[in-house]
């Protein structure tokens, strides 16, 4: 039998989650709401103030510095850029995770798109079939111009 959710229990659940994962405030909110759904499915009563408690817990974690959307966005952008993901892919991923598009644009430099494309080509071992490689890069979110520029450079090597 699970214990009923209280504000203190939500705080402990959040702390345990944040020990293991870096997360945005929206991601934590979604995690807590999934936890509430689990409680409801097991017919455990849920307090009517639960949504207020969630916001209080998130606010407390932000004040303590455990949740920082800017830091989270910066880390995700760095990680995905190093793995060769396109600007479009990174933007869509962060917006889906609840990061505001303006915050994403502040940290995401379109000047790095060429470097990301070169990393993508290197990691995927592209450069053998121009048309197929062009299509693969388009599906990955790179513009035609960038894909063409990087693949032409690979042909010269």
C-alpha cells in the first residue's frame, strides 16, 4: 500500500528525481503529475490542493537552484550539438520539454550549424552516396544548403 501524497512527500520524490536527472521545471511537473495519476489508478485518494503543492515544490527547487531551466537548456544544447544534431532538432526537443523558444534561441547559435552538420556526417560515415546522404541529412533537420556544403566538402577529401 502506497502512502498518500503530501507536499513533503512530493518534495522528497522531486529531490530523488533530481539526484538522478537534470530536468526542466516542466519535466519535473510532468513527472509529478504521472505520479499522481499512478496514485489515482490505485484508488488512493489525492488531496484537492495537489496542483498547488506541485507548484510550491517546483518553486522551492528553483529557489534552491536544483531546477534551472537555463542551465538545463544550455546542457542539452551542448550535448546534442556535440552529437551532431541539427538546430531544428534541438529547438524542437527543448520546446517539447517545456523550455521557452526565446530561451532556446538565446543559447542556440545558428553559426554552429555547419560544425554540427560536419559532426553528423562524420558520425554517420556519410560521403559515399551523395543523394542518399543528402536525404539523410534533410531528415535529420539540416537545411539543403548546409547539407550540400558539407557533403561537397566530403567529396573533396
